[in-house]
C-alpha cells in the first residue's frame, strides 16, 4: 500500500497521524529534518530502489508526500496524535511559533520579493533554513528566543 494512500486511509478511519522527532530514534531533534526525511523516503518508495527491476515494477505508486503534507504531519498532525492544543494558528491553540528571517546573513535561504510567494518561502524554509534564519521563538505565547 502506498504511503500517502495509507496515510489517507488511516485518517479516514479516524487514526491520528503525526511526525515527530526523538534523538534516540534518529540523528536529529529538528522537525524540519524529520519532514525532509519523510519527503525523501516517500520519493524513494514511489520510485523504488531496486535497480534490478524495471522502473514500472519497483516503485509504489502514489507514495510521495510533499513539503506541505510533511509540515502538517510535523505540526498539527503531531499535536493531534498527542492531544495537545498546539501545531496550528487557531483559536484555543497555544501560540508556538518561529519567526524566520529569509535574508539572515548567515542563513541558508534567500527570498526574492519579485518571484517568491508564500508557498515558495515555506518550501525554502523547510528545505534550507538554518539556526541563523530563526530570529524569534515563541512557546505558549512567551518569546523565549530573540536575536
């Protein structure tokens, strides 16, 4: 069964699905890293990795997840799994947020006002933001980091 199809079926059955981190279970505590890995693995599953098989036979169709789906799993999905009022900007949810500066001198992303829309900026943030791009962090409405 394809990964995305499995995720959709699980959601249709009322199963809450999220993406999280645990340093004991992986090399990074970063949700951005976890989301990127989920995207990469879904693409490998979709295209297959056994070169002995014909390309049409080795992949699992409809397995790919995109950065929007991965980010949702890492935020709102994880919050739903844990029954926590976080992971989304909505009434009744705690305000947990990052302020990302795409023009940070030592950062890993660059925004181009004339061509990048919000979708592009979100994708760039997920794929390339570094600690230098994180200007402020809020946890439960309290600013805990400010550069």
